[in-house]
């Protein structure tokens, strides 16, 4: 299972590669909208997968949770070969094995420590060892990249203010979104005899996430136009405000099922705006040859935020509860507030992103006239932000 998951992890490169091809192939006025739609599909796909998992297990077997995605991946592979043109942009170079090993090493050590901390004990030698290893490998990775003539990830690029603050916001959005996908089904499945919850089945609890998926799709469809008119920073900040208000509403009102659906729709709308805006901000801020790497790291920090968030929220929910006992309602209320605070914090981070004028000036420096002339399809639009 672990080996299969490692192989499957290669699929995580799909979205960064998609952003790169979109930037290379589409006219500049269509890039923001296309990136928005692709970004929204990440959350939409995750939401629909959670909804579908219950009926698949109930009516078929858990084996089909592997066969069906496998068939879909095969269809996607064929469609990619037949329908998607090859990117014309080439960046010759070599892969640094040392950078690969240290990058994957500190990510694995950090995520493993965060994931197993509650089971192994946060002060256990294994967890402390993993955290120390993560720090050491991270420092080693940065040093290797700084000294490399052809870095795997240009860490200097990661210090660009727009990229840095967008990644901070991405971490906090990952914290809120992935935690929500764990907490909401568990809350709905709680027996109503506990004084809260709705005694839902696994399949029924999955349907509570459908409004979020539909709202994210809607946000992805409209954010491209909003970006052209107001810039990418505005929908990112707005997405933070909207999603945090949705979590606040849920913390205050959760005694009827309709409140769950409404709050999920509001949160999904905000996250959809934010995911689209984050991708566009990163794409606009980096050179054409760094599109895949920059958006890939943005996805990585979102995953790190999600891993930390799920552990924090789970610990909050079960705090003070005996083993195998039903959590108290106030544990969920506090968890909803924690997620809301994380989503609001993403907006605070987004506020530090440079203004549209400053980003335009930086983009003009990144894309000098001779580069734009050589690749007009990826030139920075006059009204982008």
C-alpha cells in the first residue's frame, strides 16, 4: 500500500504541469480563467470523491475505490496523449539527486511526524527525531539549492514577496479545507442521542460536502473575470473573508442539517476564489520556466497545512474525552472556530502581497521585452494583477 501511494504521488505533478501548459499555449487573456477552472477542479474532485466513496463501499466493495480511480486515470492518460499539445517551452538542465533526496526527506519527516504525533506522543523520541531530521534536511536542501547552478527549486524565487505571502496563505487555506473534510462528516455521523449530530451514514455524510464542491466550481468559473478586472489579490482576500464567515456561521448554528449545507456552500465559494487567485498570483510572479516548480511548491505547502490542520482539529475535537467515547459538542464548536481563524489568517497573509502596480513592475522585470517577444503567448497582460 505504501509503495503504491508513493507511485501514485507522482500524479501530484499533474496540476503544476497543467498550469505550465496553459501558460505556454493559451492567449494571455485566457490564462487567468483557465487556471481558475483547473484550480477549482482540485477541490471539486476531492469533494465528489468523498461523496462517491460511501455508495461505492456500500454497494460494491472497497476494492472498487482503487479500480474506479485507476480506470479514470487511464482515461485521463489517453486523453492527454491525444488532445493536449506538447508545451513549446524548454528549460534544459539536469536533476540534482542531492536536492531531490533532501527535499523529499524533509517533507516526509515533517508530514510523518505531524500525522503520527497524536498516536506516538508528541514528546516521544520518534517524533522528536523526525522533527529534528526535518529541520536538518531542510537546511541541507536550502544550502544545496543555493549553491546549485541549476537548482531543482530556486529558493530565491520562493522569497519573492508575492510568492512568499501566497504560500503562507496557501498553508492556512490547506489547514482549513482539509480539516473541514475530516470534521464535517464525523460531526454529521454522530448519533443524535449525543445531543448533536444527525446519525448519518457514511454516504449521507459525504453529501454534506457537495455544496462546497459546486460552490468551488462556480467560483472557478467567475474568478478569471474578477481577476482581469480587480487583480488576483482581491479575490484571495475576499475568499478568506467569505470562507471564515462560513465557518463562523457553522460554529454558531449547527443544530439543523440545512445549516451544514449552507455553511459548506459559503466556505466552498470562498475557498474556490482563493485557490484560483493563489495559482494566478504565483504564475504571474515567476518566470515562464519556473511555472511548474512554483505552483508545485504552492500545492506542497497547501498539503503541509492540511496535514497540520487535520491533526490539530482532531486533537481539539477529542480533547478531554475518554477513549472510544463520543466527543463533546463544544469540541466541534472550538474546531470550527479554529478552522475559521486559519481561513481568516490566510486573508491577513494575503494583505501583505504587494499591490497590483508593484506586481506589474516586478512582472515587467521578470519578463523583459526580448523574452516577451520570443514567447508572446505568455506575456504579462496589461490588466493582469
